């Protein structure tokens, strides 16, 4: 896999950084050890400015190029997941119940590698803003950083990010011009019935049957209320009720996820779900409340920026190892907020075979970190080239 020669020279350092980060996973916004390690490395590299404490533990570092020019933003997320690691690695998580199961340790390492190279060479005009973000998995840290003004404060004109992709060829890239990942919403249904003896169901108002009815009826939103060629997912992922075999409980709870691209489809889902919950509750003689939480918006690449970024990826990985129009998928990503604020693109970097994202046996492939760092570095140099002398 071709990489920038200088980045290849310190690839062993990148592996060491990544594996250290893997041992200290932290959640959401509460990432002081991770942020401290990042800041220490950036100071060693000699960045021109280091701004800490954004979105609690987020960081923006500035590297000045040669001469005047715009500011390009590069983002990496660094929070982990509440998962117990099951890899058996000698650098496994030291924080019980927390794990880098989505590769954010790798994302951070790739941006640190690019930072080291860019601070050494400065072969670009204008500035680069290195955005290290907490709370991608929960909390929408990208949105918080945008709300705290990083785009205007640092005059960022365009912004880019990478995510690793298990199961895709190691060191290969894919992206899409326009919509790439879906908006994600969460729904909660709280059911209040009347409990009773399992042998005397006529004396109860059974929330278990109501929960089953609501769960089944919700699936008709996709199959009967929605145009089949538009993307939509509605998944019930939890039902909790009851404790013993011979007692009808008095409460039940449903939870699930909704994935959309079109705000009109999202609105339809909300309206239909409310009608279904109300109607099913009435039919079973129970009370039910729907709490619908609107989450991250759809991740939509700027078409021109995505095409440009795919071209840069081709320089690093080879044109035959870049899928520039991969289509869209139903996962979600809070980088969407940054793409709403500025044009840019989000790409996936293949890491080969292995456990999937959010799996207790997942581990980032250190061999692709220099590829990602090279992509970030070349992106800056191609987006903001030095004037010819």
C-alpha cells in the first residue's frame, strides 16, 4: 500500500500511539486521558496553536502553511463504546466495560500521523485545522463543536473525515457524492396496563400483548406506508416486560431505531408511529406513550468535494482501489453536523477481514493507519497547493 515516505518512516510510532489509546478507552464527552495524550503529541509536533476544552474534551490544533490561504478542517473522533473487550490482546482495554470497538483509536492515530507530517513539511498554503472530537457514539460531539463555533472561530472553509471499514479491502477507499449515511432517530414506547394472575387474563389489561401488537404494527410503516424505492429502516430492538411465568405484568417497554434520508419520510414515520401507538393502546385497553427522539441528520457529502477526495485517495491507494460512487448505507454518523456547516466529504478506509464494528473482538488494523494519514496529508497539499515560484 503506497504511503508518503516520511509517514512510513514513523509508522511504528503510529502503531504505538494507537495501541496506547486502545488501552484507555473513554466514553462520550468524558475523555480526559485520551485528550491529554492527543494534546501531548501535538505539542511535540510543534503545532502553531492548540485549543483544548471544546465540547468538554475536544481539541482543535492549527498548523500554518506557507503563505496566505483558506483553512481546511480534518476531523477524527476519539470516544469509545460501553462494551467489554474480548480480544485477548496484550494492549486490551484497561477500563472494564469500555472498549475501542469502532476504531476511533485508529482514526485519531491517522490524524496524529498527518499532523506530524504537516507540521514538519508545511507544504501547503493557508492553514489546516485538526479537529479531535469526543462523543461521536453518543452525544453528538460534532454538533456540539459546531454549536460552540469552531467553523467560524477558525475560519474553516471545508472539512473531511475518515472511518475504517472492516470487510473491505485493506487500504482501499470508498465514498459517495451526495448522501452517504442515514439520519438516525430513536423511539421509546412506554405501556401501562393492569397486571394480574396469568391464569386469569380477563381480569388484567395485558401490556405484553399490547407490546407485541405495537411492535408488529410498526413494521407496516415500511411495508404499507412507504414508497418501496426510498430508503427507510424501522427496527424494534428491545421489548422489556414481565418477571415470572404466571404473572401478567402491568408495564411494558419497546425501543428501536429509525433510519431515513428524506425529512418528509421522517415526518411520515413520526406521524404513523404515533397513530399506531395510540390505536393499538386503545384496542388492547392500555395506556401508551411514544417518545420519539430525533438524532443525527443524514451524512451528505458535497458532490464536488467527494469527487476531489476520491481523486486524492486514488493517488495514495491507486485508482483501482477507490470506489467513488459506492451508494449510500443506513448507518449514521455525527460528522453530518459538520457537513451541514461546511462543504466536505466523508470516506471509508478498508481494513481487511476481521470482526465488525461494535463487536467485542474488533481491533483496528494498524497497517492501514499510514494510508489514512497519507490521505489526510495529501488532501491538504492538493486542496491548498503552494503557488508556483
